[in-house]
C-alpha cells in the first residue's frame, strides 16, 4: 500500500511544532519536498501572517539554547547564518552584551574550575573561551575572576 504524501503545509507545521525555525531554515527544509506548483515563499508568508513563524521567537529560542555555552560573537554569527540581520541583530547584540562576562565566567568555571598554574595554561584557557565566541573583554573578566577566586 502506498504511503500518503504529507502536504507542504503539514510538513511545515510538523517542523514548527518541534522547535522554532528561521524563515531561511524552514524554506531550505521545505524546498526539498516542494513539487510542481508549490509556492514555498507564499506558504512562509501565510505562516508568518498567522504568527506561526516568527523571526523574533526564533532569535529568542536560539539565544536561550546557546547563551549558557557560547559567547556573543558565536551567537550573533549563527543568527546571521539564519538570515537575522539589521535592527533585530543590533537589539540582540545590546541585550547579549550585558551579561557576557558573567556567562564567560560560568563557562570557564564549568570547564576548568581552577586558576591557571602558569602562562601556558592561562593561554589555553583563554583560547578555549575565544573559540566559544567570547569577546576579549569577557575573557579578561573571566580570567580576573579566576585569579580573584584563587586569592
């Protein structure tokens, strides 16, 4: 017996029920299943009009998932790859910068937990935070907090 084909709208709702998606990401996923006569962009416009697809909700969701482990640079870069830009990105950047140093301290504490013994270990710990996307100022704050904990 042949399996019933899921409509493009049903597939979109299935994806959105699992988690928030950006418009760009959802379009990419749906375009694989689009057949002749299917208009993916019109479907996405309909979903946005019905408030089922929202760039701001997607941004908040991604920030919530990533903020505990990554720095502003990494989060903002990921948002840009999902098609978030302009004023929305500027607002997000301001909101994220308020607690980046605290997040860097917490990530450092979870990974290392002890102050660096020498310059090589300090450089290693700083590189770790840099690879996670933390700014130079946040890394310096985390390293200062680590040395303060020691003393």
